[in-house]
C-alpha cells in the first residue's frame, strides 16, 4: 500500500520569536471568543492578542523587506556594480539595524504584556 504524507504541520513550524508571538496572539484571540477568562477582562485579553498579532506581522514583514534588500545588494555584487567590501559593510549595518529593531520590538511587547496583566 502506498503511504501518503501530508506536511500540514511543517507549515506551522515556529522558527522565530515573532512567529511565536503571532501564533500566540491568534490562538488567544480565537479562544477569547469561546471562553471567558478569570482575573483579566475580555478587553485586556483581546488587546493583548491584537497587539501580539500586530507586532508579529510587523516584524515578519520587516524581515522580508530586509531579506529583499540584502538579496538586491548581493545581486549588485554579482553584476559587479558594487564591491564586495561595500556590500559587506552594508550587510553588517543592515544586520545591526535588524537586531536593534528586534530588541526594541521584544521589549515593547513584554512591557505591554506586563501592563496588560497587572
């Protein structure tokens, strides 16, 4: 008998922190429609869920934009329109900016969670 594998769960792999935040917000928002929490108001719970979704999507979109920029610069190096040294400097600066944005986003998300819970 032939075995058929369907990799549905492979698409839901959580490889980055912003995907975790996005999934957490989505699951929380969906569950908030069916269950009533104790100790926290529904508005606070949904605000947390929506904020988590927004932060996750924002960082995911920024990551794709940064990846496209890096790919463009690599293409310029291959076309000999940009030296490897200049490309390396630009990619290093892009990496620093990316990590700075990630740190700021995580801190903002954690601070919001702390204010929403307390």
